[in-house]
C-alpha cells in the first residue's frame, strides 16, 4: 500500500471516529429537545439524518450511549434519556438469597428485592429505577443489565436429589446449576472456582461450569486459596523480576553505599515486628536526653535497591502491598529482598531511612529530622508479651537497650 493510500485510509478512519462522537451528541440533543419522554427509534434516526452509509456509525453511537447508561430502550422501540425518566446507571455490590444492593454512579445505595434483580450478579453494570420504599431508604429495581461483571465466582459444591449445584460465596444463595459435561471432576463439599456459561433472567436460571477445585471446603486452606484466586492476587513473580532480585541479593550490602549516610551501627536499635516475622522492615531506638528522650524510627531503604521503572518497581506498583492471610503472606517484593537484603535482620548491616524525634518528659514532640542511615539491629525477636533479646556489643550498650525496652514497654 502506497503512502497516499495509507493517508486516505487514515483520514477515513479519523472521520469515522468523529462521526460516531457526532452521532452521540446529536442523539442526546434531540432526545433532550423532544417534547415527550421517549422518541420512536426510527424518528430519532431520521432526525439525525442518518444516511445508509452512516447507519453503522449511528448504531455504534446508540450502543455506546446505552452501555454508558445515558439512554435506554423502552417498549415499542422507543429511546429515552435515563435522566428524564429517573433511571440511573450503577453497579451491583452485594447479593443475598432474597435481595441485593446496587450503588448508582452518584453514590446512592439502593436496596433491590430479589424478584427485581433481573438475574444481575455482583459487579454487573445496571440501570436502576426507584420504586416505593417500605423502609424509607432508597429502594429500586433493575431495568437492564448494561455490562456483565466477572464471569468467575467461587463457591461450594452441594448435591440435592443426586444433582450437583454450586452455592456461591458472594453471590446469591440460590443453588446454581452445574453443566457437568463442561466441568472438571469434583466432589460434594469441594470449594471450587466456577465460570458462568449461561445467564438467565433469574439467578436460578444461571448455569456454570467448574474450572478449578481447591479442595474440601472444610479446610481453611481451601477457602484462603479461593479468595486469592477470585481477587486475582499474583502468587508468583515474573522471571525478569526474579532476575533483578537475585542480582541485588547476590551483590549484598556494599560499603560504598554507606557514603552520605549517618552511621548508626553502634546505636542500640531493635526491630518491632513479631517473633514469627521474616520480613523485618521496622526498627526503633530510644535515648535519654537532658530534657526528655530522642526516639528513632528506622525503616528499610528499599528505594536504594528498587530503581524507578525497573521490572521490580513495575511489579511492586502493580501489587501495591504485601497480602497477609491466615498464616501466610504474598510479598510485594521477592523474598530475596523482603526477607533478605531489605530485612533488618539482627547483626547485619542494613541501609535505612531514619526519623529522629526529640520528646519532652511527657512525650510531646519538640523537634524532628530525617536522614539516610545504616544500622545494625541488636535484637533477634521483640514479642508483644515477652522480650527475647540477643544483644551484641558492650555492657553499656546492653544496659542502654534494656532501658529502651523498658521505656517502649511503658
């Protein structure tokens, strides 16, 4: 294709995009100006001066407005602005056996009786119409489902009259039919991941297939695993992330990294994570001063190792935080960092960011400052109910640490 032909195609595509937007503006304008609440679709199409060649763009514009919850179709092939007929776009947030809740885009929560749900599931985008309330709180019905939410849901297998059903965890408590021939093997009582393969107008009409079995629902581990999967929590790190993490870990803490940092390695500093923690990322110090105390808070300087826009940085940004559940953790960073070079392990040099606060005898803050630092934690464990400390250093350091522990405990 020549450059001239490419230019013509590009211009044609550009006009098509503008044309759709233009049709959207026309549709809204004509519906607003119309004397009645709804307009026959053929009349609307005529007012928009839709030619045969532009019908595709008109249809696309009309469809987009419906999905956005701006307009809706009424009986008799009539179009109406949702704002003119008191219909509001929103999202289904919760479902129970006999009712559900949906929140409009304006933040108003509606109670929706089960018979008025139209088979909508959590996270579905819907159109809500207010109805007479029995409690005084907003109550409504679902008129249309604009966009389906996730097709995946977790639940428990239950047999009834010899037939298996799915009892969802967070959706309605109705038994959902399982299409067994499309499912992997499962047993009664299993915690499973299912995918909706058919949507009905009522929850009881939905059908699912089983795609993953976590194990017996009687075990906490099965339920924990199902929660992680349904929320899309990543349990493994990509290879490029692991490669960066291994390189940093193997490099260790280099002495040249101490430049432009305050050397606090002789100061009695102790970690404040629980005895079971493997990622020790917080530590404190406490000193007596002439008019009170100096409190130091020291956290691992992860930014020294995780550079902006690196594979590690992008992965950490995507994860957002470490996830703690049951007796396990899914770290934000690989264990080579979180449990290794960025963990304030005892008797090891670690790069940190420190905050020092001068307090009076009543604990009021007088002044503060921040600095980059290097520390060497003196304590292996610092429990809540009892202290188990291993101190390395002089007797003076040991006594200073005991005083710090006692002050922190008070």
